């Protein structure tokens, strides 16, 4: 690359370097392998030969979920991956029961889809095995990336500076035509940009003070054949723990406790069992009698979620991009993180394809802007959900319609649960798992059907329409962002 106008031709560019070998980095490497002669995945860890948690992923033991949208993207990039995971012991959730409990009741439904459930460690391992078969992709483990290499006027990133972990401490530079940071919450990109004299825009921050605690259990095969997921939603106003029981692989189940606003779940084994047994769904006590603990409870805490606004940097260096949690991270309880990494990689793929056909200047800034467009609805949904919890605060660019959405979603969930309306609940779940935009359930027709059922809903509907000239379209326009 010889200037700041990054252009792709039909012939492959020389080399791309990806910082971080997690899910986002592996997916990005798959896409970039079609555009670069060589793709290097650089990571601080030594990748395990068998599925296992890595030291560089401190949250790896905790539950990780792919939503249907994430699964579709990964299955497109890696056809047949589900069969690979099943061969390694992943659980098949088809025809098993999903059970959702909230303050309004219980919804139980079988899963008709051929979904695979497994730990992050197994999914990551399965993706690495596939990547090792791609001839122009190479792993470079046990390396700390310590900075960016640039041209003389610092307008182009031309590689990364690395230091080998271990006794040698050897430093060297790896040249690259494109560097993509997928190193997660621990990313040092902000510091590296400041070293180049670039002023970093203040990120949007959700001050969540959230914590989750997870324990693994051995389960009898007959129990594994029945349940896929039991989701018990804690009531925010009462600061109740949310609990999630799920099958992962090799007849192992995981139980998660989650809370926000500084009310962290316990990691004491005896206290943990007591808390789980007292969750609001009685089915848990019945399941618990049949389980054998395999690990102690392990906790993980997050002080805040952040959304970097790198697209606002006017002097963004050519040859540099960022994806995944290093760009924006989400509350893990909603299972959106890995899916958003996949969605962002899909957007990168689209931008690369367009750039090859019709090269334009400012490629990297355009990608960053497009990434913000796909991040926007998920960030908004996270804020709507988390700001219900006492002690959670927001510090950032104004967010539209949070209290409106909280009230509407609550009424929506109440109706779906009380009426055992699986179709209605499935739409709600699909929006919050990123399959559809919020407009799928926030539109005039749906709002009328939800709000006209109860006295509280009718009263609120009258108040809303009276204040907006009787048009629900105006209510929605004022309270819901116009997501692209």
C-alpha cells in the first residue's frame, strides 16, 4: 500500500495481520483470506491442541451463546461446522425444551431447529481447526503486540510491533497492508492511536457494574435429552439474580447467575447452591437434585460497557480497522457479543467486496461508519435493558426513547407470557437476539394489538396519541431511533 487511499484489485493484496485469535479474529481471518496472499493471526496465548479455555480470555469459562443470526453467518462462512462440533460432543438442542420464566409467568416450548450448544472453548477450537486448513492463514501465538508501525507522516499503518512472550522477549516488526484489532476489551488501540498524536473521541459508556458467576455440573443423559435452556429472569426493581441453566457438551451443564448495579452474585459454593435453589422457577430445584458439581463457581465482573466512536476521527490511519469488543462491547447476559462480532465481520466482507468492484478513498473510515450502523440497534437494546437496574448509569451521546421502550417492552412481555403466545414471545426474543430490527415489534399495528388489551395499555396509548396528534407513527418517530 503506497498511499492513504486503500484500494483492492481482483488480485490479492500482500498481507493482513489480525490482533487477537478469538471468535471475531477467526471470522475476520476467514473473510480476509479471499483478499490477501497471507493472513497472520497474532495472539498472546499459545493455542491449545484440544478445546480449552485460554488465559487471555478471562471470561472464557462463562457462558457464551450464538443467536440464530450469528449461527447463520458462521455456518455460511464454515459450512458443516455444526457437524464438526457435534462430533466433539456438542449438544444438539433440537426437540429439547426451552423454558423462560419472568415476573408474569412461565413459557415452555420445544425447539424445532437443529441448533448446536457448546462452550466458547469448543466453538473457538472448531473454528481454529477449520482455519488451519486454509493455506494462506497462519497463527503466530505467544506474541504481545506492543504498538503500530506507520509510515513517516503516520497516515498509514504499515504493520505491528510485537514482543515474544517468554524468556527471549524478542522484539520485531511484522509488515502488513491491513491491521485489524480484534483483541477485545483488553485492546490497547486507544493508547497506540494517542502515541500517533490522534485525539480519541470520548466513548459512550454504560456504567453497569455487572457480575456473573458460573458453575459446571455433570448431568445424567436422560436429563440432557429433555432440557436445552431454562432462563429465569430476575426482576430489576427487586435486584433479583437472573439465572440461566443450559446444556453445553459431553453431558455437562452450566448454571449462571447474573446481576447488575454492583449486586454481584456469590462465588461461595454453599451459598451459590442456596441461591440457585431459591430462584423463582420451581423446576430448578427438581433439576438440581440430579446434578453433580464439577467445578466451583467462578465469577467475572465488568465495571462498564463502552462503545468507541473511532469513526469520528478525521485523521484515521489508512490500513487500520477494529472489530468486536475492542470497538464496542455488550452485556454478556444477552448473548449478543459473538453474534455482533459475526455481524461486523459480515459488514467488513460486504465493504471489501464493494471496494474491489468500485474502489473509493477513505475505505477504512467508511468501514468504521458502516460498523456503527450495525452496532446502533444492539447498543440501544442493551441500554434499554440494563438501565432498568438500580445503580446502572449512562454517560454518552443522548439515547432516544429509553423509558418509552422499557415500558412498552414490559407490556409486550406481559401479554406474551400471560397469554402463552409463543409467536409473540418469539418475535420479542428474535429482536433481542438481533435477528430483526426493533421495528418488527415497535410499529403502529403491533403497538395497538399490545396496548389495547389492558386498561393500563389503553390509557398509555391514549396519552401517547393525544400528545402526538393521534398518530402512532409520530410517537414511534420521536421515541425510537431510525436504525438503518
